[in-house]
């Protein structure tokens, strides 16, 4: 064994101490990555359960294994609750992530070489929607011909008129779109679902709405209702604003159920992570009971934080549109450095955000390594019970880091002080354990 190599016992101990240390940081930090959240203790209980050690291939009631009685009961409940939450006729909770849910939709409704449209990454698109040259799931894995929507930077949204012209032009060259992909990873304002649905009808194409980021807001009835507006398929991950475990789900219509079921199993999964399915079922129940309030508080907090940062001189984009209609904000930090530098500065103070491309970064010669922006989300802080006054305090702390270059140690202790009274998960049925308690069952 080389000198610095860990033996098995040392490795074992190191793994446990790293996990515990992570929980200590989370207790004292401001977690603001827009794609994350803290699930309720009950969801964590589901994740630690024996469900995670079992197989249940196939559909509820038609499994190809024995021993599935309770697994089936829970998955059937998840499906029922999902239908109510998302106004869907069909729910498949088996995709193991949002990317798998998207790949299932690409596989069910398009063939290699088919044309699809999506947002570019600097205009908010997710990597699973992206072109082959970027290694995106649609382009590189399903081999789809990905074209991008013309984008209205002023309003941070898809330019519908220019999209209509682009699609006409592509059609004249013999390329009809198979899928219009909507939804995004920087998702500030609802996408023009109705308009794209109208356009899609002309070409007999499908509209796929990737609502991973906003699923909890949709469940709470404060963002657009994609199926209600006419989308064919609504894919999501279940852990962002929805605050469940890391997993995926597809919501759609009965007429597409068989095509979707077939690709999800056996096409894209054998087993589908039954502990996560139980967690999803719990998160759906929490959403039905509590997210009307939770979703509204998230959006209020985002707008409040946007305004407070803006008033302190930080260039939060889209002020004229009220900054955001969702859980996130996009900030141009180029006056003070690049997104990477600001992300690291904030991290030193236990304020956790991510660097992000801005829609105009490419023109400025910036790329994802050192983009011009940061993206922040308020969904996790809201889940911990924070409200408007805490958003204003956070704006002060962020200003101290970004503009005043204050001492990280001082800011870290102020962050910990602010966090002291916000240790429980709200908007759930039971919260005996604190949000970031490291729970030992060994
Ligand atoms: N890449 C994630 C995000 O942060 O938006 C989504 O998968």
C-alpha cells in the first residue's frame, strides 16, 4: 500500500466524518443553489427504508417479481396524488431523474435525426435539451437534430414570432419539428406554452415541458399549468421546488401512457429506486397539503430578495419585470469580477450559489468557466421558514461580500447567527428532526 493510501478502516471513518462535516456546514450556511432543496425528515426516512433494497420491475400490479405488495401500494398512491397535483391523466414516477424523464420523452416521441427545438444554455436551457456538440442528452444520446429558439433577451423569454418564422424556414427545407422542448434551468418567467402548442399543431409535433425547476410552484398553483395550457408531456425532477428526493416523474395524457411506459421500462430502467418513489409519494402529499402557501412564499421571497439586492447596487436582471416569477434570480456580477470569482467569495462565507451564463455572455467572449452571472434560488431558505425580513438581511450580507469585500470570517459568523432560528423543515406533516441533522442508524 502506498504511503498516503487509506486502509479500509481509515476510508470508512473518513467517509463518515466527511458526511457529518457536510451536515455541520449546511446547518450554518445559506443554501441558495436553485436546483436543490431540503426534503422533509419523512422523505429522508423513506430514503433510508428497505424499499431501496428491492426490485419491482414493470407497472403497479403487473410486476415481474414477488414481494411487491407494499411497494405497489405506495407507487399507486404516488400516481394518484401526482394526477391531482399536475392535472394529469397519466403519471409515471419511475424515471430515476429529470434527465431520464426527458430521455424517455425523446425516445417515445422522436427518432434519431428528427428535429427538436429548445433554449440554448445561456438563455436558460438544460444540458439534457442541448445539441450533440455540447454533449446534450437530446443531441449526443438520442441523436436528435437540436435547433434553438430565437430568444427575446429584453424579456428573458422565447421569441414566438421569430420562432414561427424559423420553423417555417426549416419546414421549407423539409425539416418539421418533432418536439418543441419548453422549460429551463434559468426559468424566471413562464414560457409561452399556449402559443407553442398552437404552432406545434400545424406540424403535428409534440410539446414537451420540462418543469423540473418549477414543479413545486406548479403544484402550489402559482406558476403556469403546462398540461392545462396544452402541453403533451410534462417532465420533472422531484427535488427542486418540489422538495422531494432526487428522482424524476412524467405527467401526461392517457393517450400517451403506453408509449411512455414502454420506454421507461424496459427501455431506460430495470429497477426504479423504490425508496425514492416512496419519497416522491410523501413529497406529493406534502405538496397537496402545504404548497399553496409554500409556493407563494417562495415567489414573494425571490422578489423581495431581488429588490433588496438591486437597491444595494447589485445588478439583478429584469427589474422592469419584477425580477422573477419563480424561485430564482439572475444577477450580472461583471462589475465586481466574474461569476466564478463571486461564487467562490460567497462560498467562503457559507453563502452557496452557482455561477451562471448570462444570455449575452457569448457575445462578450465569456464561457461557462467564468461567466458573467450568478443564479440564486430562495426555495430552500423558504422551506426553512425564512421570510421577507430575512431576505433583506441576506441582501445586506451578499452586498458585504460582493461589493464591500468584507472579512469572510465575520460574514460566516453573521450567516450562522441568522441561521440559528431556522433549523426545521416547514410545509410538511412532521418535522421532529432538524433539517440537516445527521441521522445515525448504524
Ligand atoms: N443542472 C441543474 C441545475 O442546476 O439547474 C439541473 O439539473
